[in-house]
C-alpha cells in the first residue's frame, strides 16, 4: 500500500479571503486521499486551525501587510514594506527547503505566498491576479507578479475561463508564457433556500486600519436603522463574542457553516469587493452592495465591473449611508454563475516523483 502524499497548503494572511478560498481545496485534497498540512500566520492560520482542527499546522513568518489610513498612499506604503516582504520570502524559502529535505512534504499549494515553493516537489501558485492593477505602474506590477507565478510548476486561477467570468482583466491577460489552469469559482459556501432572518448582513475583513474604519462608518450609519442587521467583524479570535450596538447585532467572526447560514438567511450583503467574497456571493446567488478598500485598485476595478454589468452597486467608503442601499433593487444580484468544478484532475501534478 502506497504512502499518502503530503501537500502543504499555504495562503497569504491579507484579511481572511486567501485562507477561506483554500478551504474547498483542502476538502478536495482530503477526499482524494492526500494528507494536508496547513501553513500561514495570524488570523488566516487561526481560521484554518478552527476549520480543520485535526490537521497538522505550521506558522509561517508574517508579511505584516497593513493599509495606510489614507488609501491613496497604499502604493508607496507597500513599497516601504518591500524590504520586510523580501526578508519574509527568504525566511519562507528556508522553511520550505528544510521540509522538503526532510521528506515531510510531497507537494505545495501557495496562495500568494511568494517564497512557498520548491524545485524539488510540485509547486502550485494560486492567484486571480495575473494582471495586478496599480494605476500608471500596472504594466510593471503585472510583469513582476507573472514572473513570480512562472517560478511555480502551475498557476491555478479561481475563475471560469470563458467570457462569463468574475475576475475580468485581472485573471484573463491576453497572453502568458507559463502553465495556467482555470479551476472554476472557489467557495466554501453552498446555496440553500432558508427563511429570511436578516435584512442586512455586513461582512468585514481585510488589513487594518481600513477594516476598523469601515466598521465605524457602518455602525454610525446603521445603528439607528429599523432593519434587522447582523455585522460580522471578520476578526479571528480564540473565542467568539457577540454584542448589540444600537440595532446591530455584532459578532467577531463566524466559521464556515454559521456564515453560510447567515448569508443564506439575509436579503442583502454589504462587504468589501474582495475577490473571495465575490466568489462566495456568486455561489450563493445573493444581492450585494460593495464598498471597495480605499486605494486598492483590484477591489475598485471589481466593484466598477459588477456595477457596469448590472449585478451590484457600490460607493466609496466615505460616501456610504443607509440611503445608498435604496438603489440595490435596480441590480440583478449574482445569478447562474456557479459551475460544478472537479479539482481531482489538478491533483495529478502531485503524483510526479520528487526531484533529487
């Protein structure tokens, strides 16, 4: 009887989106007879440990990505972080090299962790941004990201290959010179018809301080509302907490089954236009109102794209008010975008023998 192959799956800790979209991949790996080690840092690692308490886990060095309070400074803020990011990548490479040398892992799936790869075992890079939008520097940021992607054996894009896709120009460049597989919309959620419990569900996530700034804005605007509102802060912790602020019920986090239930029970979702959240809402066919993170070109692009398609409206963070939500019924919401995706054929890559 052959030994189970062990796959390390390592999402970036930039909010919780990279970790949550790895959940269905981990589930598919386990269902197909692989052993899985999860690796990340901060809230992303805590979430995966709570979702998969029986799996071995590994803490990786943190990229320590934060946002400036003024979104327009994001690009320069990240440039100043570059020496730390490069140091983190070097540390990741050392950890991975040690694991591979000891025969601990037989394959790697990295969701945007640049140093989690090896030439000796099959290594996969997950990204929905083959093009990285950064204003006037988009050409250069895209080339840098593509050069990182090509260092892996394969690049998996969580989206549909055809025109009816979610990521638009982010995930569909005109030409790439490395193996790219479109693996379908990734979500840990499943749609079900449940009785409505909430008029509005607010889902927050992302790096600080912008997550807190949006939370404060939404509470100020909605605490006197007559609607039934649940706000999920997106703050992972060892214990779950709940409180009431005006008319809002506030919880610090919800794990997959509870969040899936809350979304299915809600009429409208307010959230960032982060790609993982968009995939979840597409899977559950919900109506949404988006508030892009200030200065994050990717989220601004996705929000504009969905508005242009008539799927969902959006506004800038500083302009949000309850009155803005009145426009929601002029939009269709997400409908019919989910296609069943079988991840098992992708895992054949890991049957390859390791290189000496």
